[in-house]
C-alpha cells in the first residue's frame, strides 16, 4: 500500500490498483437493499462493521472507487466514478461533486494520456463521470487516447433514441449528455454486447438486470482469477442473500439471476469477486454453502499463489 486511497495487488501477469475516491456510510440498509432483513445485518455485525455497515446509524458503508489494471502492456480503467461539477439534481450526494480523482490516479503513475481502455460496467452516474472533463465549458474525453467500452444495451436505453431512459429520471439525460455523448462525438466509443475480449487476460461479459446492459469483467492470468462485478453487489450481505437486489436494480428478477450465476461461477472457479462499491478490503472470494453462498478470504487475507 502506497497511500491510504491507493492499494495494489498482482494477479498473474496483471497488476491491479484500487483507487478509492471516497468511503463512508451511504444509505439506510432498508433503503439500499430493502429485502435484506435487519436480523441478517445484526447476525453478521462482527464482520460487517465498520467496513460495510454502521450499526449506530444503521447505514450501509460503501466506497466510490476505480480499478486500474495494467495488462498486456496497456492501462485499463474499470469505471470512472462521479466526475466533478456535474448537474445531478436527482442524486443530491453527487450533485456538483468535487473530488481528487485525477490526483489519485497520478499517485498510481497514471496520467490521462496513458489510459488505453476505459470500461464502463454500466451507465450509471457514479460509474461514468470521469469519462469526460470540463474544458472551457465543454465536456471532452478525459482520456484522449483511450477506447471507451460501453454496453450497447445501456447505450441505447439511456441514449436519445430511447429518450434517455424513457424520460423517467432527469439525471439519465444529464449523465448521457455530459459523460457518454462526448466520447461518441470524439469517435472513442466502442459498443459491445454478449462477450467482448479486451486482451488475453481480460474479457467482458453481459450480466443484465441492474441495468439492461450491466456487465462484469473477468480476469484470468496464470492460476489467478477475478471478476469485477460492478453493481451486481452493493453489499456483502447480498452474497449471503443473492436473491436480494439493491434499490437501483431496474429488472429485479433478471438482476438476481445474473447475481446467482456470476457468484456460482466465482465459487466454482475460485475467482476473487471485486464489486464496485465494497469498502474495507474491497474484494472477497465466495464459497458455496448449504443455502447459497458464504464468504471466503478477503483480498487482504488471501494466501499467495
């Protein structure tokens, strides 16, 4: 660890750098994952608190973070946070957000011009914000040499041809216009569906439900395996109760089916599960249990391979 906001590990031939922009209590547990009952939180307090749960305020603790992968000689970003200075009237916590994302990236040795690939696991405001930056009043791509991999189903759903998510949330139009449309105009957007191979170690796979195009990124290098699951999980209680969705899942039954499928493969293949918003160690292995899944070692506790 080189900084409290920057942590590194190596999986096979891939260096993985965690960049944490913010971490803390985020939302009431009953609001974030409404179908997880209070007794599940209480029964697991010994490991949920304080990294994943603030029992005093009964609020889920989450992180806002990006994962930097150095793979095959290229630099890949997995999700890009909220972005600074955005109009987000429907998300008060993100409205006019100001963070030091680029400064944190610099501490990892990554400059915007060094990034080769940007992966947006899905098009929600806290995953695409730093796709762009404000230059003289115009939103332009932050990473001038990168290709931006966007799930085609999300690009359609949240884009103008579908009137920005059917016009249900004003934020969806704002997110698309300031964080997605500019990378289309620059010619850097790459739409994909189903499976998309980035390189010999990294493959994108559709896992719809949270949004129409929600995806996961699989890493396989040597004997190491990991799966970056985006918002398939918001809290580790969803590993214990995989049928329980977050309040943000657009198609609940489909999201739960994707979650069970991805967790099942992770358990069978000993993949490190890397969600977008876990606090604490940020990533964990899972195991099959009698009633579903249980937690294995956290990233910081895994034995060297």
